[in-house]
C-alpha cells in the first residue's frame, strides 16, 4: 500500500483574491501555492491536463467530483512534468484501479511538489468563478496556517495572468526531431511555445518529420530546416506579450509557406494579421466543447484550454496585409472565435485542440488539412 494524502487529515484552505475561502484537506504536496484559478470540465484525462504546459501558473479546479480513479500511468503525460501550479478536487480516489496505473495521483503530486486541496465543493467554486471570472488564488496547507488576512494579502501579491509572458519558461531549450512514422513525406518546423507531446505525434502519424524549435527561434532557424510547413503550438500566458513569435509568423506569412497554429498559435496568427486578443471572463477548459466548422457546417465536440481569444469579426472576410481572412470555426456555447482561415494563401489555425489529448477525436481532420496544404504547395 502506498501512503496517500487522499485520506489526509492535514487541513488546507483555498483563498480567492476576492476574499472567498474554501476549506478542505491537503492533497498532494503540503505547503503554499499561487496561480490563476480556472476550472476544467473534463470527466477524464487528468494526467493530460496536469502535464499540459499551457496550464503553467494556473490552479486547476476539476468539476468532475472523482479524480484519481485510474491512478497515474507512464503513457499519458503530455510533457515531462506537471505544470499546473495547484490542483483542486472534491473527492480523490482512495484506491486507484487501472491496468496501466503505476502509482496514485496524490503520490505523483507529492513527488512533483504540487500543492493541492481536496474535499472542496468544486461545483460551488466553479459557479463562483463563472459569476466573478477567473482570478488569483492561493492554496495553503499544514497544521499551522497563517491568518486569513495574511493569506489574502499573499494571494493579492501573486502575478496576474494578464500580461504574463510564459512560453520561454516551458518550451524546449534545444531543437529536437520527432521522426515521421513510416515513410517520410514532409518536414515541418514547429515552434514550441509550450507544445503538448501528442501534437508532433499526430503529425508524425501522417508522415511528417517534425523539428521542434525553441520559442526563441528566429525565421532563419525555421528556414534552416527547409520546412514544407510551419507550425505554431499551444502555450501558456497572455498572447498580447508574444511579440517575437508574431514577428516570426509574419515572415512565414510573407513567404507563403503552409502554416498551421493551435491555441496560442491561433492567437498569434490573429495578432500577425492585425487583430487584437482579449481575456475571456473564465475561459474554456475541458473536453466537451461544441465547435462549428463553418466550411462544412459540421459540429464537433472538442478539447479546449484557453483563457484568451482573438477579437475578429465573425461574419465576412477581413482584408489583411497577407490577403483575406475568415473566422472558420466558432464555439457554439458563446460564439468565441475558434479558428482562422486565410483565403489567399495556405495558412489556418484553431483555438482548440485537435491533437485530442485528452479529448474526442472529432477534429483530427485539421492535421489532414495541414497535409493537404503542403501537398498543394508541391503540386
Ligand atoms: N492552450 C493554449 O495554448 C492557451 C493559450 C493562452 N495561454 C490562453 O490561455 O488562451
């Protein structure tokens, strides 16, 4: 039997920056942590969520009440470590059960020093965040907790997500290559702004050799790999700070190289084309978000993790220095822009996660569209 904090008696308290508090018990590491409080509606896929670098500096609240049921395996992580800065659950599994499970989730959180809290009414907390918006939060655990006023002051001193430039903190420092599976058909330069492991894998499955470059890569670095296409990844932080990738993308657009972006990559395309980005009240996070592909009219259920969005006109084409652009995808819950498609050159992006880790596979066709753009360029 592994020791577990899921039955822990160590007190913990969650303090929101507006002064609301929730009491519970320590889960994972014991200590104090800070971040932006956000909620995820995924019923499964907690390992993918925890290890998605886009969650850097966020404290994730799980709306699904039972977390940890399938333990922790060695196959599902999306990167080499847990990135969330804190984790909030209602009722952690006392005994994980799955053929792939190697250890319990609370053990893994402790091993990686991630402070969490359990026994919280995560529905009430989520409703609060939905009404008031995402905000800073602290989790404090231990037998001798500071006064509430002290904790609140610490929460209010933590950095905000708005204005945060975080890609370089999570991205690879060195270029690495993910080989094509089977016959190699294309080379893609992928700018790592916080890339999830499944993304190059989805490309590799389609015969693409993926050169994953650091967030600081220049256009020269990109073209040094002689790419058939260029990809801009997901990543943490505020897209309004991403001036360097925006400049690199403009170079790619001016050369008309096939281009695909996911999530942060979509926001960077928006900015490269001259649109603004803004912070959503509480964002989209989970694996059950309905999106419409306006080119086919089809509705897909998709995985999301974004707190910012592109401010582009939903109807009609907009003229940009790189030709006309249309909003290709919209979220059916709130009409947020979920994709951009250039009409006069081979470039597009989506705000959500076709790599589906975790999440439904409805949007896998987007990787095929990227392949078609690269084929079209060769024809
Ligand atoms: N998953 C992502 O790429 C997120 C993009 C950006 N950090 C946001 O919150 O909107």
